[in-house]
């Protein structure tokens, strides 16, 4: 039986979001199919950094509040949480909850905001790239995990959705360690699939009402898409979302990693239900500048050949010092420690050390980090 992906047309963030989500859940058997009374339900949102809802970086509060109400109707106890980029501390969470609009959601609805920054090590014997994981206690303490991802591009992984959002199950600065241990794109994609196969979310929902195109996941541009997507299968959900924006699944490393394991990776391997695909005419969706070269990292080549090519083709971070405010978020969160601060307290990158994870661009609060291609890369990948 093919996994279902429910696609619902939703052009804006209004009170209709809740009813549209209810209709989508009905296609999957209703919320009561996933939640029993008094169960703790973690609504795992995307809270990458301290951004306002209209910037399309975080899961929109309208979607989160609608899900809170639906969980409460089913008798569950909704807990909103994520481990954002940077330090996983109570103060960091407070700032992000407030800026993203989720503090107000909790105050209106009675939902719980997670402030437990504890972590625990769990075994994952069936993992491909890791046999154990360090994850947040908010995940291990929950009876049910529901992800509420945001449809966005991603500088390293091309696309971020239902699979990538669960990297937020890894606490705080430990994410940098995983990046450092797995700078290879394929290995990192396998890690993300391992995380999903351990968490096993009961339900995955994607906020694609307004997504992000270009140099996501934080420095791109908001793009109206008008979609709410739901599925029990996070891999199927990403395939459907990629299809919706005209992105071939073969260009998404996590989808290709899923394909190697026999998980959903093609449109013909899922059942599209809900609204007709003709409602969406998403054309010329802008991908990150990195995606063409990043895909080379997925191709098996001799190590020496690959290094030679990648060093001449792959993009690099460029720091616009006139926009930089010297906050040092990039410096503090660089996995390989490839950055130094100059005498003017501005970052300078050592490209021989840089692993092109683009965490610096992802976490810059002022969008002062651009991704640029070398001349040869611009010539080949126009």
C-alpha cells in the first residue's frame, strides 16, 4: 500500500488554516488515529533562529496554533519545541519563541513551550552511518512526535523539509560536531535519514503556504506557494513537496539517500490525495547557488579527483563586512573552526579548512554571508 501525501491548497495564513488541516487529517483517519488522551505530543517545529514569521524562516505560528488546537481536541498535551541553530539554552529558546510568535501561541492556547535543554544518548543499531545518537530530551520524553517543517531551500542540502527538520532533534552545538565528522554530502544525508528512522515521527506536516527560495534556509526570499502537506511518511512528503516546486528528487541528497534504503523516493511510490495538483503552478522556483556543485559530491569518484574538482568548482562563503555587526555567531558556530576574526572584529575564512556546510550563512542574523561560486564553477554551472 502506497503512503499517502495529502496536499491542501491554502493561499494565506488565516483562521482557515485550522479547518484546512482538519480536512487534511481526515484523509489520514483524523487526529485520533495518532493521539490517545493524555499523551505528550511534541510538535517539532522549525525554529532555526530568531526570525519574525513573515521572514519565512520558521514554521508559521498560524500553522502551529492550528495543530495545537487539533491535538487538544484529541485529548493530547501539546508541547512546542526544537533545538535551533547555535547554543541550546533556555535564554536562546526564550528569544526565538518570542520573535517567531510562538510565545503568543502558547499564551493563547495553553500549549507548553519546551525549555528542557537536557540531552540523552540513544542506541540506533539499524542506523547506516551511526549506531547511536545524542538527542534532546524533548524527543525522548514525548509519547508522540509530529513534525511541523517549513518548505525551504537549503545551501548544503538543496531542500529542507520533513527529513531535514529532524536535525533539530540533535541538541545545540552538537550539530556542529556532526557536521565536522560528516562533511561529505552523502554521509551527512545518510545521517539525516538515520535520525528520521530513529525518531519515527507519527505524522509529518509541512508549512508551504509561504516557503523560501534562493539561498535558504535563512537568507533566501519568501515565496508564495499556497500548500499545506501532510503524511505519515516524511520521505514521501519531501518527494511530493519537491515535485510541487519543480525540483527533481534526484537533486535532493536526502531523497537519494532514502532511495538507497528502499524508502519512498519517487512520485510513483506515493499516493497524492487532497486537492488537485493543477491548483499549483509553481514556476521558476529559485534554488541555492550551491546545488549543482553540491550534487557532484554524491557522485562516486576517486578521492584525489573529487578533491581536485570540488576545490575548483564548489561555492564558498563570502562575508560582506559592511553588513556584518561583529556578533560572532558565524565564528562561534563554525564546525571546522575555519573562521578568524580580524582586527575590525569581522570574520575571515580559511578555505582550506572550510567544509562548505554553510552554517555561517544559515545562522547569520544580518544576511551578511553570501555564497559565491569560483569563476570555473560559474562557467560550468550557469
